C-alpha cells in the first residue's frame, strides 16, 4: 500500500470524454492492496471502461461484499454510489437496489471467496433471476484478505504458497453462470487490459445478468509455482476465443475484415460487439456449444478467455416482473395510493 | 527501438531538465531540497561550486532553467528556481570557513586576465587555490565588470557584489583596476604563461538617424549611461524619457530613469511586444513601474530646436511573414508618429570590440571580426590565449560567462601542466537508491499542488524613490519552503530492471501521468503514438527496456514523470527503483583532488 495520495497532476494531453471528464476523474481513493495485486488492474480497467463509455458517475452504483476484491470499489469511481455488504450478501443487496431503482447502472464486485464460497447461493439466485447488472468476480483462488486459504475456485492439485495441495473440486463460476442462464458470460485476466476493458464496457451496456470472471493473481499468497492462478500459469495456458471491440451506438462501424473472421453482435441499446475470432468454430451466441467448448478445453488444462456467451435480446428481472419504470422513491401518492376504485378492480379480477 | 543505455551520462542528465538547461549544470534539485530542509549554507555551497555567484545570480540570472523546468509542463508555472537560489544566499551562515584558502605555495605559472567581469573572476576562482599567480587588468574603477557597471543597484545591491567578488579576490591575486589593456601583443611580451580574455562586449550600438549629432547632448547610449549611473557620475535625467530598444538593457534604462526623475518614461520598440528580447518577467517589472511599452514603431528622426532635443519621430510598421516564416517589418502607410521627450536612451544592442588585439599575432578573427574560439576548450588559435563570457561569442549573460570560465580554467590548467587541452575530463556521476523502507524514500515524494509563489516587492513609491533600494524583498523562509516543495525532484530517477519485472501492470495503473506503457517494440516515431498517452514532446526521451517474457517492452515517456516514486512503491518485485542521479561538471579542483588521491 501507499501512504501518499496519488498526485492530482495529470498528463496535459489526457483527453476528456464527451462529459468533459478525463480518465483520472473516474478514479477513487488510492488503493491499500498489496503492491502488484491483480485486483488493482481490474479497478484500472473499470475506470477506463467508465471513462470510455462517458458514464455520468452519479448514474452508477457499485456494490461489493467482503474481501480484498470487495474493497476495491473504494479505489475506483469515487463519485458513484456504493454499498459494502456483508460477506457473500452483495447479490441480494444489489437485487433489492435494482428493484427499487432501475435507472441506475449496477456493478457488483466480488471475490471468489465472496461469491463461490460463502456467497454461492446468493450468486446463483441473482444470476438465475436475470438481475440487470454487471457482476465481476476478481478470482485469485484464495481468500486474500484472510491470508491466503484456498477458496472454492482453487483447482484440485494446485499448491498453496506453503506447499499444501488442494484436493477439493473447484467451482467453475463461468460454467455455473452459463447453466444458470446468465445472458452475458466472459472470462478475462487482470494482466490483459486490452481484453478486459472492452468486455467490461460490453457487459455494462448489456441488458440482463452479465457475468465476468477475471483471473486476478494474488501476488502475496497465490503467485508461486504450483498455483493455477499465477501470472505465469495464466499466460502459459491462456486460450483466448476472441478479441472484442466494443462499438458504442453513436460510433460508425468500419468494415475492415474478411468474412468469417469477425462476428458482429448488436445489443439491445444499439451497441455493437465486434468479435475477432481466434478460435475458428466458436459461436458466442450458442449457450450449449459454449458450455461444451468450455468443458473440453478446461479438461485439457487450458484457461478459456474471451466473450463466451451473449444473448443480445435477453430479458431481465424487471421484464419478468413487469415492474414500474420509475424509481420507487419517485413515485407520488397518485401512483402509490390508486384509490378504492383500483382496489375494487383488483378484487374483482380475483373473484 | 534500441534499449536505452542509462549508463551514458547524458541520459539521466537530460531528465533533470533544469540542470541540463543550466549552462553551468548546477544540480538544482539537490540544492532545492536543502533549502526545504533549512540547510541554507549547504545549498549555497552547492551553488557556489557550480555557478560561483549564487547571491548575484539568485537576483539576476537569465534563468534558462525555468523555461526548461518540468513543473512548467505539468502545470502553469515552473519552480521559481532562481529566487530560491537567493534564499540560500540570504539565509546562509558565514560560509567563509568553507571556501578554498589562498595557495600556500605558488606553482610558478603566471596567468593574466583582461577584464574583471564574471568570466575572468570565475577563471581566477578555479585556478587561484592551486598556486597560479593571477593578475587581472580592468579599465573600470572596481572589479565585477558589467555586474557592477550595468546591472542597476535596485536589482542587485552593491553589498552582494562586494561579498561574492570578495570571496574570489581573497584567494590571492593582483587586481589592476582602472587600467586599460591597449595591446595583447605587449601583454604576451610580458611573459605570461596564459592569457584569458574576459573583456565582454563593451560597446553599445549606435542609432544613426537624422538629428543624432544635433541633439547629442540629450541622447545617451544605454550601457554607457547605466555605467555612469552605477559609478555615481549621473544622478538625474529629464522628466520625459524615451528608451529605444527591447532588450534587458532597455528595461534597466527605463526603470533607472523612473528613479532619477523621469516620471513620463516610455519604451518604444521596432518589433512586436512578444518578440522583444527582454524576458517576460523583465517586461512585467517595467510595466509594474508604470512604464508603457509601445511596439511596431521604427525611429526615423530625432527632432530638435536650437540644438535641444524635442522628441523622436517614428514610422509605424507591422509584421509580415514570408513563406519561410521569416519576419519583415513593413510600413503600414499610416502617418508618422511623434513623441516629445527631454532625453533618449539608446539601447538597441551591444557589440564586441577588440581594437586592442593585433591581427598579426597568430590569433585568427572570422568574417564578423570575432575571434575564432573553440566552444569546448574556449581556446583561440593562439595557444596561450583563451576567451570566455561575452568576449567569446557575443553578449550572453552571467551564467554563460561562468560556464565558459570553468572550461577555460581547465584548459589553462591542462596547458600549464603539459597536458592535452583537447582531452576533456568526463563529469562526475553517481546513482544511488533512495529507498529507506517499503514505502519510504529519502526525499519527499508527496507532490505539492501549490501554484508558484510570487516574490514580495517593496512598496512602489518607496522603491522608485531611490535607485539603490532593492525592489525585490526575496522569499521569506516560509514562502521558500512552499516554493521548494513544488520541485519534482527530477534527479531522483526511475530505474527499471527487466529481469525483475513480472508484467503485472501495477506501475502502469498507478502512474498519475501515464508515463509507462508495456507494448510491442517498434520504431520510435510510431511507438511514440502508441503509448498510453502519445509522447509528442520530441525533446524528451523514451526509456525503452530490453524484451520482457511476453515479448513486449516497457516504454516510459520521460516527458511529464513527476518522480513521485509511486511506480516503485507499487512494484511487487522492485523492478522499479528510485535512484538519485548526481552529476557534477568536473572543475580544476576535482582534477587536482583526484590527482592528489592518486599520488597518495
Ligand atoms: C544593462 C545590462 C543588464 C544586464 N543584466 C543582466 C542580468 O540581469 N543577468 C545576466 O545574467 N546578465 C545581464 N547582463 C549581461 C551580463 O552583464 C554580461 O553577460 C556579463 O557581465 C558578461 O561577463 P564578462 O565577464 O564576459 O564581461 P563583462 O562583465 O562585460 O566584463 C568585462 C570587463 O572588461 C573590461 N574591459 C573590456 N575591455 C578592456 C580592456 N581593453 N582593458 C581593460 N578592461 C577592459 C570592461 O570594462 C568590463 O569591466 C546585462 C548586461 C547589460 C548591459
Ligand atoms: C461472515 C464472514 N465469514 C468470514 C469472514 C472472513 N473473511 C473475510 S474476507 C474472506 C474471504 C474473502 O475471499 P475473496 O472473496 O476471494 O476475496 P479476496 O480477498 O481473495 O479478494 C473471509 C473468509 C467474514 N468477514 N465474514
Ligand atoms: S521540477 Fe525541480 S528538478 Fe524538475 S526541472 Fe523543475 S526545478 Fe528542476
Ligand atoms: S515516478 Fe513513476 S509513477 Fe511517478 S510519475 Fe514517474 S513513472 Fe509515474
Ligand atoms: S509493477 Fe513492477 S513487476 Fe509490475 S509491471 Fe511494473 S515493473 Fe513490472
Ligand atoms: Mg479471492
């Protein structure tokens, strides 16, 4: 960690976005995580994504649980809303917040312990309900904050820093998310911001439950030989499916690719996902084949990254429930107390 | 790109923008830190070694360091480097015990200097402690050259000149003030082992337009007039004064006039206001004293009545640029303008004059009638004669005179030690880690957000009442501390070690000014555009590593690095380290010290 605050001075050529903010304006407090922590790189990618999307900071709410990863919302988007929930309980708080005010953009930030160990049930239900959110797990395979115990995503056979071998099966959050009906599923690596940043932008623009598993080496407890979440291991075993270019609705798309090399997916808000294929046969809009591909390559010891699955026309929890468009705290007496006639109509319908 | 060779002494030196820009390469951040610590004497001595006249320069330096200062690239204003130097001089203790002592034994070599300005004095300082028998001959009544004769007392009190010139003359030398050298040949015939010509550029340029002769009694050549003010021969001027010219002499002339009875003083220049030779702060100071500066007016005629000056007529011009961007001043066709006045000060330039150097003694002159001088050794084509200061390449300033002098002193020392004058000693360089703990550095890496402090001035009415009253009061200790904290410590270098880097990106993420990029290698021009923020300041280098395990390279744009050390704090492996680079230009003293060590 660092004791001085990050200097305010910035590069004179740093470009402002459409709102007049530079990237520096999307930063938060200076991080207190260990030097070199992958989580800090993910924070940097979130900052970059929000800046590039011209997000008004007050339009976004960042929610997290407990853990080093869950501390990070303090280190980005310092002018956005935030909620630090109990360990593993972020998904319920996020679901509730989303129901109360569907006008905000919801960003859930969690760890592998927070989401796959103590919070597994919460995670599963928020995904299967299709809460409109971007859910990022900063996955380091350990409980970083409590000093490096194996978490539920540690691969069997991987070794702790002190040489202890993990025998438990790993929970694959990406596989789970696919099964549970997430409509946007991706995996990335904290050490590859070129891949991660467009994925975050696409996820934020996506309507529905968007899940990104970001492998994020813990330099203190899980970056040694024998770990499957180290910088070296991930770089050696990374099997990227595609490179994503995220194109905002207002931008022109230029067609500069040969057919078959690129797949274009248009999302509900008009944004375009331009996927340069790295794996020839892969179709990111086919959930079943995505699951198959994942299983196959994971069995070969590969770390599959990229945009695994997207359903551009997905429905979300609000669609399912038919909820009111306005945030609840903006509803007036007229909407909240519709009067005896409305009550009578409801009663009639139940007779 | 080729990986950067940080071993080459110029690489890190260039990063210390102020030191690189200082002709004498004063280690600026080193003394600024000492000022912040309140160690004024130590800060003074660092300056004294490099630039010889800290108290004088702290008030008068042309400060090439300030436009170069990095702080000016990350916010509006550079660090007030020059005025911080003055703080060291103002607040030091008695440092005489720390100065070199006169040589106990003379080495039998006789060196003579023509002129006793900063150039000659600095050569004398470098040589005297090592036993040289030094004689300085100067036509003025007192030593100091233009420091004493030209720079007005309200900018530089005489006590400061006496003090700092005294530190040098106390080293033991013969001063022959009030004596003109009329023949270099005769001087050489006196058997000196070496001659240093530090005679300056003592002639003010004339303005030969109609009326010059007739109204001569009230038309004065600026530098002659200033010198007669300095030496007390002139103490008043007419009420209405026109100063012609836009350089620093013009600025000193107009401000001096304001103090000698001129209450309607104007500066009138041919060029545009922006292109004037005077520094922006000099123009500001003049305007602050209610002196208007009128531009694009070319003097045509001095008007006079019964032999008395009545004013000056000007032609109005405007600037026209040709395809190559060259400027031409073209009459606008408007009617001429006439300004009434009682006196005119002509400050339209300064020239060298060497009527006392014979052209047949083996000392070559070029087609502009300037001596041919080697820019490195300061030697002329005569083996025993060296030049420095304004006499060498035309009028410059004090700090250039000092820089020349150090080199000339080395040349003279080498010549008289029977060594090759062209074999120049490399600078002394050290590089040392500043790490004190995990997040502790030997320097204050917390960047101050403060804007540049203004130097407090004396009340205007009081300042204008007496030509000898210093206008600037100088920073007090508190302001000095605040200003010193603005320095970015550019000498504390970011040093990268490829084998230690695990490419975690932590340094990239934390860097407040986006200096660092990990990317594939490429040609410089193209690489510069591919960085996190494009590196468009081509005067600043890229620091490029050797290839990393992912096949990429680390590229750091030195341009706006704040030297905050956050990259090194964030690096989990110590691949970045903050190391202090200290470069000292080798002087005669260092050559003698290393020789003494070798002998012991
Ligand atoms: C009005 C004015 C203001 C200036 N203000 C500044 C300023 O604020 N900051 C700055 O850095 N620079 C300033 N300068 C420039 C600066 O004064 C000179 O660049 C500097 O003094 C040059 O030093 P020097 O040792 O080469 O020569 P000088 O200082 O010119 O000294 C040369 C000496 O040699 C003597 N001399 C010449 N010929 C002979 C001879 N034949 N025999 C005997 N003696 C001789 C001269 O009388 C003089 O005393 C100013 C100049 C002027 C004219
Ligand atoms: C209810 C509860 N149980 C246990 C803890 C202790 N605890 C704090 S953080 C943490 C694990 C966090 O792991 P993860 O989510 O992977 O975050 P990381 O620090 O690795 O980023 C645990 C078990 C707690 N704070 N609350
Ligand atoms: S910030 Fe300090 S070290 Fe850097 S150039 Fe300016 S004065 Fe020199
Ligand atoms: S010292 Fe390091 S972190 Fe600070 S500005 Fe320079 S490169 Fe960036
Ligand atoms: S922080 Fe250190 S290890 Fe990480 S990328 Fe930068 S130099 Fe390399
Ligand atoms: Mg974890």
